[in-house]
């Protein structure tokens, strides 16, 4: 199940890049907050899956 963990981590990093990009462009704070929460959840889910399955 390492493939799914990798996907979660990659999606989390992609969303984190979106947070940084939107922050640089001065986009709305609520959109940045939603993306930040989503990226943290994806990263945590990927790391937890790695810990559980290994």
C-alpha cells in the first residue's frame, strides 16, 4: 500500500505549492485556508499510512 501513501504525499505537496502560489498572488484568505487544510490532511494521511503499513 505504499503507492497510495505516495499519492497522498504528492497531492499534499501539490496543494502546498498552490497555497504558496496563491499567497504570493494575494488571493482570498479563505481559499488559501482551505488549500492549506487540504494539503495538511493529505500529508498527514500519507505519513500515517506509511507508518501503519510498515
